[in-house]
């Protein structure tokens, strides 16, 4: 008989926004230890302490800048010192650089691609030995990329951002195939509009006409939040998600249907 608690339990194992929602979800689902990373150390350590305080597991903050290859190498080295294996890697950090083609600078393009596309690939490569260590066909390790609904539409004003996210979505099946013999599942979550620092400008005045109109464009008539993000991340990393690989899961309340 299938037991629901087995389908969704995760035993073993971002300072704000979607990363913190997923970290909270993993801890609530029974993960022993969850590492989060960010550049601002105070916010990071406060979130790590808050999440540790609300669960039986432990949340550990490792400060660093994932936009640089040195930052990727430093995070990998710290994790190698602390753990002999990892079960789940979520490549979440991303930057929503705006800008139209005419105003595009090399700096903006590189900044976006470095954090949104290059780091997820090379962090996964740097942690591959830890991800492989305990992975089996019955209990595979997981790599998750955080894409965006922006990958599915032509967003002229965030050209670099949407292109980077489309790239991530193409990388997903490529890496899924490359890592299948290592028993590692690779999937992307493509969020629509979620409450976070990145979107604060859009939702912080909930009575504004522009916010109300933006809700009307979303078939679910609301922004996504903690449970929406935590739920899908926990599902992908639990027994319930162990037959998904190379997949992009749109978690957008139907947003992409109304472009
Ligand atoms: N919110 C949405 O509606 C939405 C929709 C679609 C996709 N997404 C994607 O979801 C992911 C998370 O976004 P969010 O909305 O949760 O944004 P957020 O609230 O701004 O959080 C971003 C997190 O990443 C960290 N971070 C940013 N740059 C970093 C860097 N260079 N190195 C290490 N950490 C860094 C931030 O901390 P520090 O600033 O201290 O480094 C923060 O903890 C992104 O990939 C974004 O593209 C979000």
C-alpha cells in the first residue's frame, strides 16, 4: 500500500523570497540540514536562525556571491568540508535585469547570464561528486533550476533575463540526460508571479490599480507564496517526484496562458 507520508517525506538533506520558501518547505518535510546562501550576511544568518528555530532540522547560512566563478568554487569547497554527500541542490539565485535591446550593455548581459545561467551549470558540476555519493535508482539525488514564466514569453523589456531563463530550461533536459547514469534527476520550476523582494515594487501597494490589474491577468487571481513554492519543491525532492526528470514545471497559476 502506498503511504502518503512516504510519498512526501524528505529525510536527509536563499535568505529571502523563493529560496527561503523552499528551505522552509524542506525543513518542514523532515530534511536534517539545509544550507542557504546569499551575499548579505546579516539577512542570511537571521533567516538561517529563524528557519532552524521553527523546525527539527538545521538551516545553515553560507555567505557568498554566486555570480562569480570564485564564489561558486568557495561555496563548493565549504560544502565539501561540511558534508560527505548532498541529496538536493536548488540553483535559485537569479537577477531580473531589465532593459531593452537598444540600451543593453555588455555588463548587464554578462551579469544576468553569469548568475542565472553560468553559475547553475558550474555549481552543479562542482558538487557532482557529493550529489553522486548516495544516489541510487530507488533514491536518486535531485538538481532543481529556478526558471521563470519569462522563459515562455517574449519580454522585450527584460530581454537578457528571459533569454537566460530560456537557456536554463534548455539546459534542464540536457543535464537530465547527462546525469541519468549517476542517478541524479534534473528538473526546473518556472514560477509565475510570487511575493518576494524581486517583485516588491509590484505588490507593496496592494490597493494600487496596477497591482489589481496584474492579478486579473493571472488566471488564479493571486500571486504565489510560501506554500505554492515549498509544495512543488518538496514534491520534486520526495518519493512523489522521483519519476520526473528533464521536466519544466510551470508554477504560475496559469499566468503563461494569458500572454
Ligand atoms: N518572485 C518572482 O515572482 C519570480 C518569478 C519567476 C522567477 N523567479 C526566480 O526565482 C529566483 C529567486 O527570486 P526571488 O523572487 O526569490 O528574489 P529575491 O527575493 O530577490 O531573492 C533572491 C535571493 O538570492 C540571493 N542572491 C541574489 N544574488 C545573489 C548572488 N549573486 N549570489 C548569491 N546569492 C544571491 C539574495 O540575497 P542577496 O541579495 O543578499 O545576495 C536572495 O536571498 C530567481 O532566480 C528569480 O529569477 C522569481
